């Protein structure tokens, strides 16, 4: 019932936002696919509905293989608020150009967005070049593009998540929110576990109740901050624009990382039910829910880190690791801040003994599972990757925490074995020891939060992309060996990955041409590939190749190498309808050596390429296990 209420509250603003997104583009000038004799001076968008007072039209323009072109930042909107005009500030070069337009609401959320293309046939007017400069520096970059081509720039070498989220206030807010949320979740669960297993008198103390409420509040504030910053980063908007809970729901599309973040909020809010009245953890009638709600928050934190080889096993190991860490760190914090707040009766002695007893196996579990995760995600590359280097710092902090923990438990055994009350000197002595243990635990969790923003060496940074066609293009004469991956290979936008195995260097003018089935009105797609050496270039599906019709398409590769020129080496692949059903249109004849059956592959072995991916230990051509079989959105280690 509680979860339904929370989800319902989150859906109300989402529904309102959906209602405001009914506007659409009626006309665009230059028209999509137009060929112009001269560069346009303005670009005009005509919408079918009046723009709201807070609606924000946007426009980007690129030509000549993806080179950005300057347009006015503030457009002109006519009195009817139906027509928007952007000024083109400089003459456009000859060749194909792409208009990327959009309409956003007041919070920066997209209402409608799309792309269109046109071609300029004339060169820009000549400019006066100062004496001494190279007059031949200006070249025609668009000679490879023919009329009717849709030209999209690819990204060479996929951006590492080591840099994403680490710049500016958004990256810092993501880290801070994640750390505060994780500390609150683990410390709350560990404190409740100690009360249930070894200190049933705890809820009778006012200081215990205040402490648990404060810990829960820290976790709640951290989780909300984490969701705001995560949503801002995911939607590429400011922190202020991501304050609306409706924008948080977009995170469900970011794989298990986003879903885990949303579940984390639900369970953290639910954990307030037991934090407000901690006696519920020892009441048989409510103990099940008192364990389940904070325990669900721990599992949700582990969900945020699903990814890497053997993802399902990794998720289980990460979950066990977080539970062990919660009992260790959370128990130490409760003992230091509450149990040993001052002298007391025998129950304080029993609570300290119980903590020392139950945390020994918890420490063992946390250390063993942490080592397992290190082997799974980093292997032997601890010094050669940023993730491994931060992990080494975390290992140092864990070692110091372990040394303090072992010394403290030895003193507990020696001094409290026959004690019947907690004297002031004993309380002060043990409070300092367990306080240091807690502080080191928080440092460890801070390093863990840092590691989540980095890509482990054994994780494919393109694991969230799904490719359903694998198309080899090999030219024996020039030594060019490339493989093209396309997915989902349906009508509409498609992701692209290009792996060049050879030659290792000396590649120039690398392009792919995607030709639609004969007799169809669809446009060809000319795709420049910015690789000059062996490696990988890619396009995400969101801005990928626009296939307009189903059937058998042809992909041709053009390149120059030291051994010669490759001109139009071709292979074919099938494009299915937009609904995903098998295509029945325009199939190659039987026996056609260029036809390819569909090859299902999510993560491709990189062991023979210089692309910046770590090889899988046992390449199988299949995706690693996942709790639902879906690709993950954040290939990182668990929060613990």
C-alpha cells in the first residue's frame, strides 16, 4: 500500500508533463531533404500549436561531416507564437547539413525533438586571407556526400564513465548524494540489526530513538539529492530543472542503475516507519516488515551496481557485501554513538559483547566478497586504471579499519569478559576505538562512491548498447579488416558500432554508406567514421542511423590505407519493421554470399582489437547474465 501511494504521487506530475507535450512541428524551412543553391540566412520552425510562455525552442546546426555552425541563441517568435526563426550567423559550406531542433518546457524537459537534413550546392563566399597564411587551408569536406544522404558524425572511442559525472556541480552532487544515501542506509540497517540480535533494551533509551531518526533523515536527504543530481545528469539539464519528481521517473529507462535509484527512494522512505519506532524490530508482529524495508534499501543500493562479467553473480556478491558492511559499520556506529555514550548497567556490556560477536562473521563476509568483486571487475589491472587506483586507496582504508576492529575486539574480550557494568573509563576507552572504526568505515564508503563513477577495466563501456546485426567488411588487397554492428536493426533510429582491427594505423577518409532496398523512396545514410588507427567508433541509438524502410539494406565501406584505396566494399543486412516483427520485404536470393543471418550479440570480445575495451576472460559472443536479461545502464561496482 505504501509503495503504491509513493508511486502514485510520483506519477501525478509525470502525467501533467505528458499532457503539455502535445505540440508538434508543422513545417520547417529549409525543408527536409531540400537542395539549396545558396546558404540559407535563417531557419524557420512552424508549430501546429501556440507556444506556451515558458516553452523554449532550441536548434543545432552542423555541416561538412558534423562541424557545428553558428546560429542565433535567442530566436525570434512571431506574434501568434507559432513560428520560430533562428538566424544563421555565417554562410554554410557546400555539402550536407543537419538541423537538430527541439522544444523544451520550463524545466528543460523535451516536449518534441527531431532532425532534418538539407544540402547546400554552392561554396561560401571567399574570405580575405592575411598575407602569409595558407590559402589552401579551406577545403571542401562534403564532396563525399551526395544529394539525398543523411549524414551523421560518429564518436570515436566511446566516452568513459570515468569523466562523466565528475565535472561541475552535478558530478559532485551525484557523489555526495550517493555517499550520504549509502551511509544512511547501511548505518540504519546495522543499528537495527544490533538491536534485534544483541540489545533489545536499546529502544527504551531516548538517545537511541533520536540517533536512528537522525540516521534515517541523513539517508533520506542523501537519496533525494542523489536522485536530483542523477536525473540532471541523465537528462542533461541543470540541478534546478531536475527538482521535479516527474523527471526522476525517466531514470527507469537507464537500466538497473536508474531502477535501483528509484527503488532506493521507495525503501528509504519506508524505512522511516521503523526508524520512528525502533521497538518494531523486536516486536514479533512487526519484525518482518521492520527487517524488510531497510533490507530492501540495501538491496536497491546493490542494484545500482549491476554490470560487468557474470552480472547476476556480481549482483548477488555485491548484495551480500553490502549486508556484511552494514552490520559492521552500522553496528560500530551505534555502539560508539549510543551504547557507549556514558556509563550504564549490564545491558550496555552485553550490547558491546554482542556487537563484537556478530561482527566477526560480518567482517569476514565483507572482506571475502570485496575481494571477489575486485577480481571480477578489475582483475590484475589495479595500477593501470583509475578504478583500480581508487580501489587500492579503499583497500588501504579497509586494512586500517580491520586493524582497529581486531584490536578493539581483543580489548572487549579481555576487559568485558566478567564485567557487570559499563564504567565511565571503559565507556570512554571503547567509544574512541569504535568511533575510529566508524570514521574509517565512512571513508571506505566515500571511496566506494567515487569508484561507482569510474569504469572498471573488465567492464565494456558499451554494455548498455544492444546490437542485433554483425557485418564483417574485409578487403584482402588493402588489409582493411572492419566489423559493423547495428541494433536493434529496425525502422527508426539505430545504434552503430564500428570496430577496425587492421591496419593498425594510416587510415584516412573512412566512411560507411548505408543504401536502402532498391525501389524504395528511403534516403541513403552517409556515415563518417573518425578513426585513423585501429579502434572503435560508435553512435548511441538515441542519435543513431535513421533507417526509413524495412528490407535488405547494403552497407559499403570507403577508406584509404597505406596499401591502397577501398571503394565501396559491400555487405548486406536486414532491417525489420518498427514493431520488431521479422521482415519479409526484399530478401537476398538463396546462395547470395553477401547475405548475413542475424547475429545476436550484446558484448563483443575485444581481445584482438586496439579499441579501449578490456577483453572478456572467456569470450562467448553472449551478454553476461542479468536479473532480467536486459542490458545494464551503469557498468560499475556496487556501492559497497
